[in-house]
């Protein structure tokens, strides 16, 4: 990660610490949990950018954007810092919907970091303060996706505003189970959803018989077919029996390897060189932005540096992709005509006064 990016993140975080008094220690978004797979380096980079934007949004009083960005950072790279700050931002908005979301995040925080007494205590205190005006829903199902009021929920234990709500459990192959429930404040409802059975699949043998019957119905009456006997064949070698329903197959001609003309590969070679040149220019420009930011660290400088870094990453991906395609095209390109292949095979004709010879067959 560039030094100017880390330095700017610390500068923005220190402003928030002075404004709100939060004891936030931002090191990195690399905390992993047992419930989720480890995040990739690209996800951690995106999470770091989202966290920095959330800090800046909360410093400007935009708690709605801050809450959304903190949740995005936690989804990309789960961490107690991102999740805890998302909870605090929702609470700072002071609306029933955001209070319900804050209580839901408190449940998630307690479940994910159950071995951390400080996180558990903080979550329990938040739930006890908000739950008297909210309804708590606990869903029990077998590997289902829950939809609440036409919105998918990633939690099975969550809070809602009291009132009428529609819950739908989804499984594979468009199987579902739904119900409508009127919830009340300071009350917990447990919903049990039963997974419907899979639809029956057609029997393989029955399907084969049906296909055979369909084919037989399309064949004309066998009585009109004339088959020559062995005697007729032996008496008249010039007579042949032709099956019009199964005509003789034509010999296949082996195609030469590679169908891409050299001009196409040449174009992609040019594109690869152009993309590599742009990548070098962008990298040099990004390094120049680092020096400019260290000399005069400003918010505009941070945004400009992030833009340059994103542009360089895009050029890296573009150059790698075009280069990979160029390599594939280079392998498949027919650079020159293949050499003629000569096959030597014995003469298969019977003896009729001509001595057996050798046939030469070539392809050009």
C-alpha cells in the first residue's frame, strides 16, 4: 500500500477521534472469522478505501453514508473496527429503522466475536438499550436465504420495527416457504421454515422408451424396404442395396491446426504494447503523486492519489488480460501453410491381371 495512502488514512482518522471522542485504533482490515473465508488482497484494498471514505463522511456529519461504507468495509474484510463503527453510525442517526439495523449489527458483533468480552459487553448493552422499542426475529431453517419485506437478509437473528412483515425462505430450484407475521415491541419471535421436497425426476428407462417410440413412429413402414439376398449379390455383383435412411458417410478431412490469421495476432501485439506503455506512464505519474502528497497533504491530494492508484490498477489488469489473449492467439495462429503430408498405402485392389502396386496420396 503506498505511504501517502496510509498517511492520509491516519490523518482523517485523527480528525474523527478529536470530533467524536471514539477510541478507534485503525491498523488494517485483515481480521478473519470462522464463519467467512479469508479476504483476498484486492478485497482488503477495497475495504481500506471504503473505511477511509466512511471516516471522512462521519467527520462531515453524513452518518447515513458512513454507516453504509463501514458495512461495505466489513463485508469485504470482516473486522471489529468496521462493524463497530457501522453500529455507532446507525445509532447516531436516531431513527427507528437505523436503530433496528444497529441492534442487528450488535447481534452479529456478539456472535462473531464471542470470545472477546469487550465486544460481547458492548453488544449486549446496545441490544438492551434498543430492544424495548423493537421486535426481534430468530429464523430457523435448513440452509435457506431469508427475504424480509422483499429485501434479502444476511442475518438469521435480526431486529425490525413492530408491525406487519412478510418473510420468505428460499432454497434451490425455486423452492420457497413464506408467511406473514405481525410483530410487537420488546418481543422475540422464532420462525421455523420447512424445506420443501425436491420435484420428482423422470425415470431414465421410461424416458428412453418414450424416445424409442418417438423414433419408431417417424420410420416408414418396413414392408416397403427391399433387401437383396446373398444369392442375388453373388449372382450379380453389379447390384447393390442402398439404404436411403442411412446414406454412406463422407470421409472427414483433417483441418490444419490454427485458424487465426497473423494479422489478428499482430493487432493484439500492438494493443499489448500500447497498454504496457500506458501502465508505465500511469505508474510513474502515481509515484509523482506520492511525492506531491507528502510535500502538501490535503484532502484533494488524497482523492487525486486514490484516482491515480485506481487507474494504475486498471492498466495492470488490462495489460495482463490483453497479453494473455495475445499469447493464446500466437499459439493458434497459422503462421505458414503446413507441409504436404505424403501417405504410402498398399494397393487394395484384387488381382485382375495387374500386379499390386503402391499408391501415393498427398494433401497440399
